[in-house]
C-alpha cells in the first residue's frame, strides 16, 4: 500500500460512526468509542504506530484527532463536502495539496483553515518516521455560526462569506497562540471520564474556534501593505525563525534578529506577518510559552530552571508570563498535569 492514496471521505466516516461496530480496515482496526458518538482507528504496525479518531460532538460539529508515527510514506486524500476544516498541529509537518491549486503545509505550532465544496478534496503526505499530532475540527457550512453559538457578524470576513456561500474555498494559515496551543493540548491529551468526555471535547472545540477567530481578527489588523517579499528575503525570514527557535534561553531583540539575517526591522516584521501570520514578538512569546508548558508538564525541573531555560531571569517574571499565556500559574499547571496522568 506504499504510495497508494487512502481516501478519508466524510460520508464514509459518518456512516462508519453510525454503524458502531468493530471491524478490520485496510490499515488497521476500527473500534467504536464507548459513548457511541464516533470511532477510533488503531494502525497496523506495518503502516504506522498510533491511532486516529472521528467523533460527532453535536449537530454540525465533528472532531478528528491524530497521534501517530508513520512506518512508511503514506498518502491520504480527504473529501468533506460543504465543510469548514480547521486543523491545529502540535507536532510534525504534512504537505497539503488542494483541488483548487492551494498548496501548503500543515505545520507544528500552526493552524490551517480550509473551506471545501462538494466534490473538492485535498491530499496530505505523511513522511516515514515523523511524529504527527494534530486535531481537526469540522463545521457544517450551512449552520456554521449557529453551531458555534455566535452571531453571523462574528469571526473573520472570509469565514462569514463562506458560511453564506459567497466564497467557496477560504484558506487561512496562522500561528497557534499560547491559548490555542493549550486548548489543542487539552483535547489531544484528554483523560476525562468516558461519561463526561463528549461534553468536555465539545466545550473545548468551541472554545478553540472562539480563540481562533479572535487571533485571526488580530492577524488581519496587522496585514502589511508593503511590497511582497523577494525569494531571497523569504529565505532570510526562514533563517530568522530557526535562529529564534534556537535561542529561547536568551532570545535576541528584534533589532539583533534583523541584523543577524541582514534585514531591516520593518522587513523582518513584514516577513514574519506574511510567513507566520503575526509579529516577531508574538512568535517569540509563543515559542517560549510552548517550551515552558512542555517543561512544566513533562519534567521535574524547578520553576527557576524552567524560567532560565525559557529566557526569564527570575521565577516571578516567568510565572507572570505563564499566567498571561495559560490563565493559571505554572505550579497549578504541573499539579493538573500530574492529575491527568
């Protein structure tokens, strides 16, 4: 099956959910989720290690989660009908090719929003050996805002226009803010009791959409009016991002980062907005917050050690920044993480 394209058709996924039976499938085993709202597919180790799931959270709202490492190169074709597809990636990167010529990347730390019409599809490629962790929220176009519980005037204009049929294929790509990243982590690491799980995931999915709309509105306000970046400048932006990721314990100032790659501060900021959807400072803060969350939840390091590793000189300044990003202190977060485990 190497090189073959396995199709993820929404109608077939929905029918499999309603069938509510365990069955052998081409690349593994499909088992019903206990509450009867979906199913989980566990991969055959010939193809991948891990699983993915599909479940309906309420009318017009579905959730797909992926946590796997491909054992070979896998190709997937996705067809969802008249749906808005929102994918938030924590780990890994997947090439994406749309039926209307939209090519991109589902990348760790980013969220991609893609509208699909009937008959439209997009293809993804899972590279061998790469850890892939993401969630996809699927919303029915016909009653999108009613499902979310927001007025039709809310959200980015391109999504409002998609909801009434004026735009067929919106495509948006933005960084995951600390809040959006944390919600994604809560969904993928959900350990809530089965009786409460569906309600918990529904609340978290809707919370994520609201946070995403807010982030996209903020991104829109930052849209640059400068001339497009040259290919050489785009390469410098990529280099600047690599430098930023490698120096979180002592993050450079914007001027230092611009000088290190041979760009002006204005050009650097423009490039980050075009490539990553937000400012250099926001990217820096997001990367530090993500690293802090991982160290708090998955290590026994002291808060001072974590503060120094994420570029803060003192624990109090680290604690303040952490609470701004996630709403609670790092010590409270560590207690929650231990409880979930």
